[in-house]
């Protein structure tokens, strides 16, 4: 199934929210980007959850397998991954993002301070949709990791 078929009329709003958040991240102040020659944000990527993955997640939660349920109940229709140099930089970027008027954080999951049993370390900001985008976009999962943890995940 295509994104267009699953997300329907909501897809342009989802794409706009994703673009707006990426543009906001690009504005991370230069003076904060470099701390003693260290670039805080090494890499940033994003995705819209595939219809297949979203349907599977909705099934697991016993929810109707449609766009309305996905946007009302799931927190990761849009996923943004920010890779930072060091853990301190993850926290600095997260604090800066929380200060932005466009972002309303619903929940924080700090797997850096409290790693998962399998060793996964990351910092997640589960946030409300960007305020100027449609109310249909329930939330966005913003994940921040260090480059070291990203490399460890790949092995």
C-alpha cells in the first residue's frame, strides 16, 4: 500500500509537519552547534512511517487499521533522528528544542540516563504536532543519539 493510499488527504499535512520540523532543526544556533570545535548535530534524517509498519502497530494495539486511528493513537507517524557527537550535546539540543514555541513536548524518554536492558541508548521527545500544522497529526517521535550508539546499533 502506498503512503497516498493509507494517509490520504492527511499526507500533505504530514509532509508539511516533517519539513517544518527539519527546517527548525537546521536553525539550531551556530554558537550552540560548535562547542570547542565540536559540531553538536552530526546528522539528521527523517521518515514517515510506512503504511505496512503502521498497520502492524495498529494491529498489535487492537486498533482499527486506518489513517484516523494511526494519527489519533500512534506517536511516530513522523520520525526524526538527530545524531550528536556526545551525550552532553544530545541534552543541549533537546533543551533547545523544548524551548522552541513551535514544539509542545508530550513525553520524554531518556534511554541515555536509563538504557534499555539490551543496551539501547537514546533520548526521545514525543511531541505534539507543530502548532501551525493540522490537528490531524497527533505527534512526532524525535530521537537523539550519539554517533557511537548509532554505530553500535548497526552491529
